[in-house]
């Protein structure tokens, strides 16, 4: 029997929905890993009620006065790598590369214009059960950084 992987965010009401066209609850293994890694990266330490070690250091460093040098990026890489090893058992041989887009991005909406800097996170690993390569890039917006 093929494993089922729930989509994130998981909406419990959809599980018990009695409608004819039930919303899709499941996703592929690769998409499930992607969704879980994004959740892991965006969760602050201490946010998960029953496991305060779940998450990453990214939110702690957001709006930091610390200079964003190569050491800053290495600190984030080390945190993310440790979190993946501990909380994403479907991957092995994980390699990470974290870098800031210091040029940022101008985001315009109807009401405002904002400037955001973002972190790129490149993940290379192998999916254990498939023995296939897993390559993914995440783009997380970050506070304005000191240069």
C-alpha cells in the first residue's frame, strides 16, 4: 500500500467533509517534504507546544542588529541542518547553502510599497525510500538587514 502524505496546512474539517467533491487532503512525497521543510524553517524555537526544539533560528535573527556576514549565514545553515537531521527523517545526506539577496526586492501593492530582503536556502539531499535526489530552493523574506 502506498503511503499517504497530508498537505500542509492541514484543515481537519476537510477530513470529515461529506460533500461530493471533497478537497484534496493528500500530496506527493516530494511535495510533503517541501511543505514540511518550509514549515520547519519558518517556525520559531519554542512555538511548538510539545517540542520547544522544533524550528529554526531564522526568526530569532530577524530584525537582528548583528552584521550579516558569512558567519551569520553559517549560523543559519548550521541551525537548519540540525533541524532537518532531527525532524525530517525522510531525507539523508543533506547539504545546505544559505545566502542573502542583499539587493532585495521592491514589492508594490495597491496601498503601499515595501522593500524586502530575502534569504535563499538551497537544500540538496536524498529521499531515503526512493533513493532519489531531492533538490529544492526556498525563498524566505527577512527584515531589512545591516550591511
